[in-house]
C-alpha cells in the first residue's frame, strides 16, 4: 500500500508516520510545507528508511500536489496538514482559512482527478481520510451530553470553523463526486513531540525551567484527553477497516479540567524530575508556579466525545489511561531535552531550508 500523509512533520502526523513505519508494510510520502509547527527532528528515524519519502510542498499548491499524486500513485491519503492552534487563529485567522479550507479543497480536487483516472480494483480501494477535531461540534457547557457523529456542527473559534468548513467540503466531495472519503473527529491529543505552544508541553517545559505555569481563566474548561499514539493507531484502523463515507469520533474517555491536567503534570514532575539532570527546577513546589491569566475569547467550556461507534464497529479502544499516557509524556520530555531545546531556540527550523524532496 502507498500512503500519502499530509502534515507528517507535525505532532499527530509524525506519530502516524512513525506508527506506519513500525507496524505497517507500506510506502509513505509525507507532504509538509514545514510551517513553524513542522519539525523534521520528530522524524529523525524515518529519513534512512527506504519506505519513506518527504516532499516540502504546500497543500494549497494544486499543481505541485497533482504532480506528487501522479508520481507517487497513492492508494490512500491521510490528510492531517492544518493550522491547528486556536490562539493563533484568533490573532491571525487568514492562514487557517487558507490551509484548512483552501488547502483541503486543493487536496480533494487533486485526489478526485487522480482517483478518476485509476483502473479497478485500485479505484474502488482508494481512500481519502480527513483528520479533524471534536472542536467542530462547539461547546457542551452545562450538559452531561457527549459529542456523537450526528451532533450538529457549532464551531466557536476561527480554527474550529475552518476545520468544520473542511469537513463539509470532504463530505460534499463524497456525496457529489463519490470520492471515497472517511472523516475522523478526535479530542485533545497529548504525548511526545508536541509543540510547546500547546497546554501539556508548555506546562512541562515551563515547570522544568521554574517559569510561571499559565492557566486560562479559572482552569475549569473540560477537555477529553487522548494519548497521541492511541490516536495514530485509531487512524490506521479507520483508514484500513472503516466504512466509506462514514464519520468516526475518537476519544480517550478522559474528561479533565485544564487545572486538573496541570496539577497532574506538577505531581508527576515532583515524582519524576527530582534528581533528573535535565530539570533546572527542584523536585517540589511546581504547583506554586501556577498563574491564572485572562481567559481566551470565546473559550468553549466543555468538549466530550462519545467514541462508542469506533469501539463497536472497528474494535478500537485507547491503550493508555490518562495517568499512564501522561506519565509517559512527562518522562519523554525529561529524557529528550535536546528536542525541546532545538524547538525553543528555533534551531529546528534551520534544517528546513535544505529540506528538499528526497
Ligand atoms: P500540528 O500543528 O502539530 O501540525 C500540522 C502540520 O501541518 C505541520 O507539520 C505543518 O508544517 C503542516 N502544514 C501546515 N500548513 C501546511 C500547508 N499549507 N501545506 C502543507 N503542510 C502544512 O497539528 P497536529 O496537532 O499534528 O494536528 C494534525 C491534524 O489533526 C490537524 O488537522 C488538526 O486539526 C487535527 N487534530 C488535532 C488535535 C490535537 O489535539 N492536536 C485533535 C484533533 C484533531
């Protein structure tokens, strides 16, 4: 099988590439333009693998994407490339509209032209898998409800609105052109190789440097947390066994308040960082660094996923609990300071200039 992964240098995309290289017998073409969120350090083991190719390409560049389809001849597209940080979408929404909507449109069109030219049985077997977020469903404040695959869309931020728009395009290309599409909507991911602007790595790295641990508002916002490798396993299951045209919600059954996530990280650091050579902070008192900051505008209060469909139909359940996944994550940041240092210093971006196609 030949798999195009878009956004494969990002947090979840790199987990998918690592998972495919370790556990599946397939050829991979990673298409990633390498924005600030793309980091080739997260794929250092992949570049020597003959089953892996990389192209530094913008998914909005339709001609370049068409050439890659023609050259690589994929059986499957796993589309993860996106702008993904809500705060950035509030500051500068334009890039979100461009990559998440226009870029997804370009991917769909080039996939459609390529797919229409395929012979059977490859035409019937082709899949376009769009990876999306639970944020498209909006806010569950004050309810005990869960997001199901039929929950109406009500996105709140420019990020979630742009992802909702991309989901609608993917469904329309499925209905109108019969392009074989599948969509997954997943809850908040955490784990190794996560860019430090996101809550979990930001808190870990600030704590290790003895810096304030910023928490929005009163920290009562609830999210459902999933370990990134569980997400990668779910995506590979959906793309190989999922039903055409279907949507699958993916979640960790781990609803936690943001403040409780921060407390868990502090407690794990108190246990794991003591005496660790990479910790500049002492092994206790991390919670004293917590600082409440002005809430994000339009901040949704609660997201919670009903992941029973993927469990029932495809037999997927997360392997990590919140506690085991968070422990692995904290330990990974302690064991891999060079990854974080290169991100924080900006050095990880130096490689991208020479990161031509291979
Ligand atoms: P990320 O920001 O870490 O990575 C995005 C990747 O896409 C980067 O490598 C970036 O260089 C690349 N990219 C951005 N614009 C591009 C363009 N125009 N052309 C080519 N490549 C481009 O994001 P992530 O957290 O890995 O998320 C991946 C996908 O999963 C996104 O679609 C996101 O909406 C979705 N998702 C994320 C989460 C989460 O918790 N992080 C949860 C559910 C769904």
